[in-house]
C-alpha cells in the first residue's frame, strides 16, 4: 500500500510538460543506425581486391615494353611515395582520418632510429619489386610472392624475434615446394627478374620483421595509413637518391609525356587509395580476412595476366601454384580452423543446394568451364603458340570494343 502511495506521489509531482527521459540509450541507437548505414564487409573486400589488382596491373601496363614502355620503375616508385607523402599530410591537417597518429610517441630520435631504417628496407623492396615487372609476367610474380610467409618466418628466426619451430617450418614447406614446381613450369623464366623479385621479398621480410619488433612494445600501434604517413617521406627521399644515381641521366621529357601526366596521376591515386582501403578492410573485418582475400586476389591476377598481357601459364605452373596457395591457407588458418571452415562451408553448400538447386548446378557448370579453359590456356602457349596468341588478341580486341 505504501509503495502505491509513493508511486502516485511521484507521478503527481512530475510535470507533464517536461520531456520524458528516454528508455533506450541514445548512443546505442546511434551506433546501431551507423552500423545499419555501413556497407557489408564483402563490399570492402571487393574494393580492396579491385584496387590491389589495379595497382599491379597498372604498374605492369606502364612498365611493359608491349604497352607504354616506360622503363623507369624507380621513378615510378618515387612518384608514388611523393604523392603519398603529400596526400597523408593533407589528410592529417584537414581530416580526422589520421588522428590516431597523435597516440604514437614519435620523436626525432625514434624516427631516425626506428622509422628511417624500416623505410629504407621498404624503399628497397618497392624498387626491387617494380624492377621485376620489366622481366617477369604478373602471373609468375604473384606465384613468387606466395613465399613471403616463409621469408618472414625465417627472418624472424634469424633476427631472434621468434624461436625456431620445426613444426611451423614443416607447415610452410608446402608453399616452397609449390613455388619451386611453378618456377620449373614457367615458360618465360628470366633469371634477372627472378633475382630482383627474390631481393624484393627478402627486403620486405626484413621490413615486416623490424615492424613487428617495433610494435611489440604496444605504444607504437599504427594502422597502415598512419604507417604510410611516417614512412612515405623517408622512402621518397631514399628512392629519390637512388633515382638520381640510376635513371635520372637517361630519362627524358619524351618518356614522361608518352605516359602522360594524367596517367601518372591516376596511377599514384590508385596506389594511395589501396592504402586507405586496407584501413577500412581491417577495421570492418580482420587481418585474417585480409590474408584470405589476398589469396583470392592472387588467383584473379593470374587470370588477368593471361587475358590482358597474354602471359602463358603452363599446367605444371598452375599445379605448383595450387600447392603453394593450399600451403599458405593451411599455414594461416591451422588444421583445426581449416576443418571448422570446411565443415561450415559444406553445410552452407548443402543448404544452398536444397533451397536453390538450379543456381548450384549453374555454379558447378561455370566452375568446370573456367577450369577447362584454364587447362587449355595453360597448354596452348606451349603446344600451339600461334593459335593461343590469336585467341588472346581476339579476346583483347573484344574487350577493347566494349570499352573494358
């Protein structure tokens, strides 16, 4: 009875003209509305794959002798880094996207002792990687890049970041075996290009190991865009010095004008947008999704290389690359996680077959057609080079007529 009197007295004391307190947390409602307005993670994955593939194909298109024939990869890398330096400085001053840099205890001493050495190796990896495009096909370069986890693992052991583990070494051995088989199957193997790409992988592995050691303290946590904000100036200076002693004396204004200022601007813009997309992809998904998306991107790049640049891929090469990709996925996920994903995928595939049987049959048929044409494309350049060249040219002409 006393409780009822207390409630009635409170109700009587409340002014009906005053706003009623909300029963739901407004911040929670805002966050839910924000999540509802954001894109599905698959959109971010598709954007990252598109930009990452575009950078590689774009660079190859500019540097290839059969396309724009701009034989100055160090100049191209330097231009990318100068553009990235300018853009990150603009973003830092006029937007909030780089505000997390304020949490990094960066001083002049730390920059010289930590950022600059890492920037040097980053610069060397970019130079070597772009030099490889002058000699090797995009498809083969992507196959060689599959050995990156192995190089990083060995580097962490060599620099004492992690203790050696024979079980882990056994897990990544499949990647090495697959890449070795792919290398034996490469039709257009050039030792100079192979050594440039191998050097790029080694330099990148050392850079990643140094970054891991730098970030192990916890206070230097940086997303890829903030890292670019700090590394780009040092790398631009480093690449600029290399450019002065190598390509500066031979490059001419005619070479630059042949490519065109608009083309160079678009090329640098796509490379910079790739770094921005990585931030959003990791923020909306995870680094594991980024790794698995990279595997899908590499496969698509192999097909793109065959279609755009007419790069031949032998059947032995495709077999070796399949082993390397399988080893990479196994190394990243582990046996238990892989079994869990496979079980979930098989269940989802069975449910899809029950709900939409016609669509599943169509997908199976499309996969078989793609595999069939991939096998023919692998055998064609070796056993029927003239017919394969004619087919590639017809496909390229068809794509050009449709404006692709």
